[in-house]
């Protein structure tokens, strides 16, 4: 299932200017550098022994188990190019906003007899900076996925369904059954 949090991360990673290290040894050395050269915090982070970290650093082990490879890449990606990540988030929150491309079932709380029945829609919209800022700040604060979905639904409701506040003031939008979701900074 596609999550709002993962897609926001992917959008920010699109701003990276250099690719992350490819080999397990290079990724381990990067994490070691970020933790001041101490192997214990890296070992605890990845759920492996200090000796195993040392063996990856010296290229004595070259191919990690698939679950360790996923954890290792995720941890490196989350720390990669922090200044570029911060600049991309700042630009989205202040000037450029964020593009959202979503295919999902939208549910409504609207007047009886409304033609806006819940159905799958495919929307591609530019969310203004204030909505991008709310989404990115909520994600940074560690808000759970349901609350991120609610924020995305509010933004879509205001921008698309209420046309920036010019129509359907009583309409409550709910984002359900996400089929596909992409953000782009």
C-alpha cells in the first residue's frame, strides 16, 4: 500500500544532487562517519554486532542479507545530504509548493442527492506552499500515517473540491483506498 509519509520522503530524495553509496561497505562507512567513527551506535541502529560492522567497513563481508540491506539503505537514505533535503523542504514550504498525483477513492460528507458520490478519481494538482509546509512539518514531527492522510485530504479538498474556498463550503473530503500517490517538489 502506498503511504503519504513514504511518498513525501521519495519526493525530497528527488532533490538529491548525488546518489547514495552503492556497496554495503561504503554505506556502512558513511553511517560510521555520521556516528563519529563509533561502531556501537551503528551496530545498535542496524541490529547487528560491532564485529559485523567492522567486517563490512573492511570489506570482509560484501553482501548483506536482504533485510539488513534494506535497513542499511533506509538508514543511509534518511541521513543523506541533509542540507539539500532542508533546502528542498524550505522551498516547498515557502515558494514552490508541492505537486501531488493521486488516484484514490474520495469519500464525502455532502448534501443528500449530491452528484459528488464517493468514487475513484485521478487528480494531479499543485498544492500551495502552506499545504506543503503543513504536510512536511507534520511528517517531521512524527505524525502517524492516518493523520498525514487527513492533512493531504484537507489540502485536496480545499484546492480541488472547494476551489480555494470559492465553493462547497460544507464539503468534508476523506482520502480512502489510495491506489497510487506521488509527490514532487
